[in-house]
């Protein structure tokens, strides 16, 4: 099985710049005590600065894989020695960005690699402005807190570019239930590096036929047995698990790490009726494993989900919004995940009900008031794939319906009516993650080059 894109790490080359001098003198840019300005004293200071920089990196986010740091000293000629550049060029093709610390590195821009400057003062902002003025991506950070935030945004960008989504399609564009879809996946690939692989939705059933009861039943029993309440027979629920395992096999065959399937067209084929399953559980389980799983070929939601799951480091819910009152939004679908409070956190409690009146098609019924943070963040891309709609709210209560798309989540927010009017430029499905991630998404948007329309 292809690894989730969220398992990727940034490869970073730290370079510690330092200006030392060949002898003592003073002038308009150099003054101090002679004892501290000899070549020997400055060499000791440079070594101390290098060691301090290396120690600081111990507190960096685990999303970074650091290559060995480079001590890039140079003298008053402002020329970096060839042997230092030779070190910089080692594993250059793997490097996502250079981390420049202490002093700037003359002519580092020759490599056209993104540069993050960790320096609290004029050196950092001056170097960053220069790089940007010549078309080299540059970011400046004052401290470790800044570094980790900037690195996280760059990591989200890499996660998105490392995502290859298997989308099972009927072939019509737009699909019947989703007129607002991003109609050309090439928009997504060119802008964000995320690939979309479209395959006929019927192709998955060959994989589903290969899944045995012996393979699917232990998973079905674990989920069925872990529910606080069940309203679906185990012998039918195992069909949902077979579809989930078929999706994973098919994703592996196409080297994909995200998934979506048509819904209306799948339904009208009557294949789910004959096979007694729905795809809802598949999406829930994939998201808990770190794989974005979007309903209905909705590339707008799938793109938003990929970015928002990485930003929040937790799975997302997606569903249909309805205005209940001016300050209350309802959102519903049958695809909640269990690790909504974060990967590695305790899973939420759930009930396992049936989607259909006949009793087939498992759906998780999860109470979202189990969230550990007061707010949730909603998002969706527009059909042009260049703007993310963004809104914050607070889940007040959860309700469940015996059949069809459920749970229903009631979200308190300012001006729900105005928010629904904003969605007329975006479409309906909303991606929801626990927590207020609007500040980080703004930074991600700046790094990735998309706009944000944030409804206040």
C-alpha cells in the first residue's frame, strides 16, 4: 500500500554563516574591543555560534529531516570557499529548502532553492527581500516558533504535492450531483502538484471480488464490536469492509494515496443494491489512516481536505451545509472519522448504524461534542481551484437519522446566512476539521499561492 503523503518529511540543509576577519581593524562597520576582534577570538566566536545553531535545531518540528549542518565562514572578501559550496551541493536534489542561520550566505541564490533565514534582525529581512526580488522563494523567521510555523506550511505544500488521488468516475463532467466541481484536474496538478488519476468506477469491483471473508471479517468484527450501539448485521457490514479493502488494493495498484468515488452514478447503477454496501465507511477508515477520502468525485473538497488534514494533522469530515438560523449552520454526511481530535489521540466513541432502510451500508454515528477544542474550521475550494472559502464555528450538538446521510452537526457561527451566500461562489460540500486553524491556513495559503475568502 502506498504510504500516506503525510508521512513525508521536509529535507533541509542548515547552513550557518559567519563573517570572520583576517586581522584586527576598526571602521564604520566594525568596532569593539581588540581582544575580541583577533582572528583567533573570532574563530572561537564562530565555532560557538555554529554549535548554538546546531543545538537550537533540536527543538525543530519532526516534520523536518535535517541534513548535516554546514559551517560556512567567510572573511572580509565576502567570498565563500569552493569547498563550502561543495558541501552545500551534496544531496542537493533532495533539499526542500536551505535554512540559513546567523549571517547570510553570499551567492546562495545561485541554486534557486527556497531559503528560510533564521535571524532576528536586519540580516534576515534584507536577505529575504533580496532573494524575493530576483525570484528566489525566501522566508524569514525570528526564532524557533517562527521556524516551526513556516516549516509546517512548507510541509503542507509538500504533502499536497506528494498526493496522488484515485478518483472513480462515471465519466460525465460535471457529475450529476456536483455542478460546482473543479472540472479540469490539470488545474490542481499545475498549481499544487497534486495528481488526479481517474478510473471507471466499475473497475473497483474486480478488486472487491478478490477480497475474502477471512481477510475482511476480522476488521468488520473489530469495528462492529467496538460500537456503543449497532444497527447493522455483521454479515452485511463485512461488504463495506470489502469495498474499503478493494479501494486500498486499487490505490496501491495505481500508486495513489487519496481516494474518491462517484456517488449518484454509483447508486443508479444499482451495484450497491446488489452487493449490499455503501462507500461511506471506506472514506471514514481511510481518513483515520491518513489518506484523504472525499465523497462524490468532489475535487474541490478533496483538495481542501488534503491541505486541511495536513495543516491540522487530523482527519476531516465533509458534508452538506444548510442554514438553520442566522447564527446556526447544519452540516450532514455519513463520513465522520474517529481520530478527529488528532492522529495519535484517543479515538472518539461511535455508534454503527445502517445507511439504508433495508439495513445495509454501515455508517459511523459520532458525537462531535467530544472534540477537545471549542472551535471547528470549515473550508472548500472554488471551481477555479485558486481560492479557499474559510469559516470558523462551534459545534453545539449532534443528531442522527435512522437512514441516509447522518450524523447532523449543528454549528454556531456568526452570520450563517451570509456564509451560505458566500458559498454560491464555491459549491456545497464543506470540509470540517476540529480546532481553529484559520491562522495557519492563511500562512499555508501564502506559501502555496492560493487565495482565502474568510467569512467574518
